[in-house]
C-alpha cells in the first residue's frame, strides 16, 4: 500500500519532535482496513471547504495556526479538518446553554474577531500581520481568564470552543502522533508489555529526557511579555 511519497517519512509539524525517526505510519499494515482508511484520510482532507465561507476561512486559518503555534511548514491541515467536521455536524454532542450550537457559534465568534480588528486597527482580521492577530486572540484569552464577557458571551465559552476544535483536529493527525511518540490505534494489534518505561517493539525511546513543563512555563512568560508589549503600544 502506497500512502506517502518518498522523503515524507516520520513527518512532524514544523519538524519538531522528541522521537527521532518514529513514524506511526509504519504500523498501517497492522491496522484493520477501516481504521487505516480513517487515519490515512486525515493526511489529505478535502481542500475545497464545505462549511466556512472564503471570508470566514481567511479569519479561521490564522486563528487556528496561532492557537496551535503552527508558524511554519509542514503544517497539519487543521482548518480543513475542522471544516469537514462542522460541515458533517460532528460535534461533541453538547453545547453551552448560553451559546448557539457549535456551527453558529463558530460563525459568530469569527465575526466578532473581525469586528475587533476593524475597531482597533481599521482593517479586517485577515489583513493584519501576525502580531496584530495574536494580540486580538490574546485579548479573548485574557477576558476568559478574568471571567469576563467578550461581545455577547462569556469569553471562556468562546475560548473553549476554539481550543476544543483546534486541539481535537491537531491531535487526530498522524504527523502529531509522530511528534509525541503515539503509536496509533491499539486495535487489533494490542499491547503485551504494560508497565512503566516498557515499550513494544514498534515504539522508540524519547530522545529528549527534559521535562516539558518548564518549557511550557517559558512559553507562558513570553506570552505575558507580548501582552504587556501590546498594551504599552496601545497606550501610546
């Protein structure tokens, strides 16, 4: 079965990862046909969007990339995966009482984000540079952390909507599984070596034993510096 071109083995988003050489697609022959079909389809989702309008996609694409720090190639096609899910009505099976259903909530929150860009910068969100876009997104998270409303709804609801869909799409993709060393579906192969620091023959050891938590803390500090910088620029 041919499902990847030469030179595309062990791909990870932005070529980042801690499991050098690991490629979950090596396990495709061990999966049942239905499982393999579902996973491999994520490598090439439809390029023609079925849910988002072109104007909405121009806002949603940088929003999703900034939420996931996708700042270079290769990128996981998160927009296409989210679009496909919304077009099919595949939600989490619930939504907040004070928000409309997810499809409508997505359209409305993208409209709000664009309105903020026009109010603060005189241009639409899609026309701003990355710094301007990041500042507007950070403002929503700041409102959420403060327990405040953003436009008509609690900001935390919007933040949850965006991040739930972004993370679900991102972590469903085989390239991200390569990045985190996830060996993919256990069925029907299963696991026979359970236990701490034990591995199956198809798994490899983490190449970087450093704790990722301190790194995450550094990222948050940089986010705080960016927020302060943006605030100081606004006040001048």
